[in-house]
């Protein structure tokens, strides 16, 4: 069984969020009857239509990308000069980014039309690790890491990391490995700003056990469902 909004998104009609609107506006029918609840479950034998057009879900697609700095992940941003979707050939159809990676952050991003994978990778209750390499201007002290693990308040939220450790340090810069298991907006950047540390660059290098490997910046590759579920979710 699949939730109706996920079914519509996987059929390539629109994003799951826009599918919610279509459903609530009475534009979707299951087996000839209007359904108004996005969470209604759809089975293999059910007939779904949007605005009278019958739907069949697309094949599940899984892509991993090494996102360059300056590329916008949010597909709905009409003013972005370059979007993550510009990297992917149109033959892959409608796929969506999993989670956040702000414009100035580079590294690993997953694109898929699998709503279940997206949910389990982004919901805090699953505690999927995301590893980043942060480069800080100048030499910083290890004591900052304890504060990051204890939690830092910013804009009414408490931001924490699972771990933070020194990778290398000299007078000009410090490289720090940061691991989080939640992903609030600009999570790591906000923490370093509160600590008074100037962040030079930030790159995500791992989600679960899924890594970039030797993939070049701006490149992407397709990955099998069983592999991404095993590496990213541990299933």
C-alpha cells in the first residue's frame, strides 16, 4: 500500500506537497470516487485519476550527486541561477532532492521519486547520520566541540551535533568532521556562527554508510534500490 500523495508524486505529476493541494481541492479520484485525504492508502489494484487523467507510477529512480557550491537544491526556487535538476538529464523524469543542502554547501545529495526512502532519511526519529567536513578560518580550540554536542540555542531552536572532531589544524584554517542525525535549516552554519567561528566551506560526504567515493564535483550516478536502502538506511 502507498499513500495517495506519494503515489501521485511517484507518477511524475508534481511534488508530494503539491499533490496534497490537488487532493484537498477535490481533483483526485480513487476508483471513480473523489478522495480528500492525502494519506489515503492506494493498493496495486486501485485506479487513480488526477483531473480525470489515469495515473501509473513511474519506475523508482535513485540518483546520487556531488553537488557543487552555488547550486540550489530547492526545485521551486524560480530565481535560482542554477538548480540541482540542471545536472540531471531529462530522461530521468521527475525526481526530488532528499533533505536539505543549502546553496553554499557542496557534496552528497540523493534524488529520487521514492517517497518512503525520502521519509526515512529525513525524519528525525530514524536518526540517520549525515557527515560533513567543515573548514573554519584560523585555528580553533577543541573546547568548541563540547559546546556543539551539548547544544546551542539559535532563533528559538536548540541545535546539536552527534559528534564533532578535529581533522587538521594550522594557523590559517581548521578542518572539522561534523556528524548530525537531524537536519534543521542551515544547521551547521548557524552553530558555527553562534560560536563566532567563520565557516569557509562546508561539504557533506556521507549519508548513513553511503559516501561520495571518487565521484567528481558536479557529477551524478544512478544507484540500485537495494544498494541505497542497504547503505543509506542499513536495511
